[in-house]
């Protein structure tokens, strides 16, 4: 988790989501290394899931294409192991609870630590289960990054603040990833509320797709997360990841 902590030592961390196995495993590795070369601060690497409830059409499509190639957790962990020989950028596993349940809490945490992952984001894990999972992560110094939104109840928010480590993932608006962003004053108010309750960094995601979005949000959050806006141009160019890298440079330009 020290790598994640270091990533937030600057003003605003640049965080990018990409799908493991899209366009293929070799290109996934190249994408991550190129993102690291572009001075991205943290990379979320999604393990594809057949029913990704928090993901919009772009990430769903990349997940489907990755699953068609037969991507397994063994492939995922081999990817991380290879990457750790070449980069020390923080790497986070984002996936869904069924994958974690199937693999086993203890087994996946130990394997994550072994290959060099820095933490987990599991958007659909029930809160009580996530609290147990967080305790196991803590023993191995792995981040358990939880998601909060303006609609989160006070009791739930209190538990999220207690059990979320590394950073707290703030959803910018209702819906799924890739939706057009409408930055509301209430989102800024929400960020201030949480900052008064915890020193854990806040990173905002869902729908961020332009330099204008980043320019506005950087004043209020410790990190900016971009996923669909990175993967969309790669999909549109039929796997040419250079298009995604170009898009990311433009979107994050206010942070350079």
C-alpha cells in the first residue's frame, strides 16, 4: 500500500482503468507500461466479468472481448508478476464479488501480495462482507478501496470511511461508468463533508472524459479516475491503444 500512498503525495493523482485481456494480454501489458511512461500515478486493472453492474457499455464491451479469449485469474496474476519486473506503478485489481468468492478470500489476498498488487476495488461486495475482507487485506498491507456516492447513507458512509484504505472511490454521479458527466455543486459539498471526517485520499470517477472535467474536479479531489474515455478510442480504432494513450494525455493535461 506504500506505493498508493506515494501516488497521493502530489496535488492530484492520475488514475486510469484498463481491462485485462483487451485488446489481448500482450497489449494489456504494453498499455500499462505506456501509461506508466506517461506518468500515470495509479492503474486499475479490471478482471473481466460477465455481468459488470457498475460498468457502462464501453467497459462491458472490452470485458466481453477479453472473456472471449478465455482470460483466467492465472493469466491476470502472471500479467502482474511480469509487470512488477518492469514498473513499480501502483496496480489495483478491480472486479466483482463473485470472482473473489469463487477464488477464495485468503487465497486471492495471498496471491495478490505475492505477485505485487497493491489493493482491490470490489464495487458489489456487501458491506459486512467487505468489512471482513478489509481486515484480511490489512494483514498483508493491501488496500481495500470502497465506493461512496452522495446517496450513501450516513451509517454506510461511516463504515466505508472506517474500512476503506488506500483511497475512497467517489462516484461523480448516479449511473454507470462512461455516462456523460454533469458536475453538480452537491458533489463538491459531498467531498468537503468526507474530508472533514477522514484523511484518506478521495479519488473521483464515472463519466470523466475531458480536460474541462479534470480542471474542475482537481480542486476538490486527491485523484481523478478515467476509464471509459480511455478505452472508447481503442475500441473505435479496433484495438489501436495509441489512440487511448493520446486521449488520456489530453484529458489529464490540466494536471501536467
